[in-house]
């Protein structure tokens, strides 16, 4: 039966692979249109700032929808929300490729953002509840790696497609990707156990305030925001820096430089081993320190090899810190982990929205070095946050352990 898989390592690896793949292809959708802005501007005869709404509409819907649907997954189940999101993406995505006006493109991208937002909070809550404690940080590490890789994978995918085909095929081909992903989740991912719904439809939303009553949890959200302010601000500053007269790289060359950062992301799946050895807060600290050092040194030497090396150091730090942060949030939140993780996702994309704004402002008023240093300074300030977080055994772990027999290895 689908909801009673065999308890072995191969089964754990297979399910982990499916969740990693589906997270990657869903979150990559956020970044698809970044290389397409000038193409949209030419195709629809609009300015670049107007064409950029193809990305902004998705991001706003994705951030707000993540909080909304993350709360609903408590009521209707994680797998149901993941499936619903993938089914809607399968239907909506090819329609985007057929539009003939920017207004329709923006509208459908917003709907696509809402559909995509059903998946991330649900998959994170699913991983926390359906995997045993010893496997939990590992699966969260793989999912976090997918989140980070999506920042590059989405851009590389759309860039390669438009080199030989029209921009419409970026969305047409994704239809098959989402259809396959839907089939994988339907038949190979165990069903999670959901409680009988209590109260009205709006009852779960009234519980959002409860997460702020958990000591230390609000402090975690400071790191949620600063991590992605720094990450997206880094990509924005790096792109401008490499395309400036100092380096003069083309758009495709810049994408390849960014792609090297994937090396640093590969550390995330091994966070579980680090947490087991030195503790979740220490892993978080190490990640923040490493990211801060890499980002702080980025603009100090106008050498492409040095810059690429420091980029890998920075992204390695982010890849260490993110899974540890998510695990910490889930640990503190206890029975409110789904809502807590949903709010984490909300803060992540709030940070992602402010990252480009802050970095462009700093570049215009002080240059590339100032932008890198201020972003590194934010990570430095984040190092103070874990001092205010006290770890206690969450009261809900015994209850959640009932589900741990579903996905073990």
C-alpha cells in the first residue's frame, strides 16, 4: 500500500529523491522569468520595469499563499496540499505560454504563484512529521538544497530554452515536468495522518498568534529574513558587479559563475550529521559565520577566481545555516510546526523581496563593495540571535512520533 512503505534505506532514499525533485521544480518557478524580462519587454512592447511584474506578481502571491496554504495543510493534510499545488501547476503553466498580452501574463503568473505556494510549507511540515528524528535533519537538508539550487536552476533552464526556442516553450515544457511530478507524489509518497478537522474553516488561522508565544521562535524569523536578504542581495550585486566594466561578462557568463555556487549547496544534505555531532545551534552559528566571511571578502579583490571561490564559501555557509534553522523552528514550535514553518517561508520571501531593493540602493550610493559589506553585516548581526533562543524538548514530539513509522530507513 502507498501509505505503508517498507522500512528500509532504499525506500527512504527514493522518497527523499522525489521530495527533492518536486521541491526543486516547484521553487525554480520563482526564478524562471529573471532572464526573460528583456524578452518580455520586446515581445509585449513595454518597459523592463513593467515586464518585471511577471516575476513580482509570482513572488507576492507565492509569499502570501505560502502562509495561507501552510495553515490549511494542518486541516486537510500535507500530501493533499502538495498534490493540489502540482495539479494546478500542471493546468496553469502551459496556459502562460499561450498569452498574447503582458496583463494576462502577469495575472496567470500570480495564479501560478498561488498554486506553487501550496507545496513548500507542506513538504517541510511533511518531512518533520513523517520522518524519524534521526532522519529529519537529513531530509530537511535535501529539501533546503532544492530551495537553494532553484535560485540558479530556474534561471539556467529558461536561459537555455530561449537560446533555441521561443519563451513560450519555457512554460510548455514545464507541463510535462509537473505532470510527472504529480504522478510521483500520487503513487510513491506515503499519505500523512491528519486529525479530524475541528472548528470552522478559519479556526487554523487564529492559531498563527500562538507561534509568537513560543520562546525563541520570533527570533528565528529574524534569521529567516536576513538569510534571504543576503542571498538574493548577493545574486543581485554579483550580477551587476560582473556585468560592470570591471569584469564585462555577458549574461550567459554570469549564469555560469552563479552555477558554480551549486558546489556550496551540496553541503546541506549532510547537515544532519553535523547537528548530531555539535548541535543545531552550533551548526547555525557556523553557517552564519562562514556565509558572513565569504560575503564580506567578495568585493575586496577584483579577481574572478577569488570572487568565485568566495561565492562558494558564502553559499556553503547559507546551505549549512538554512536546514539547521528550519530544524530549530520545527523543534521549538512543537505541535505548531506547520504554521511556524509557513511563517518562516513567508519571512524568507519577504527577505527575498527586500534583497534586490537594498542591494541596488547600496550599489547606487556606495558601490559594490558597500553592498557586499552591508549584506555581510546583516549576517554578522544574525549571529547574536541564537543567544536568545533556548532549546527545550517540544511537548508534541511523542504525538508526532506516531507518524514516524510511515517513512523510516
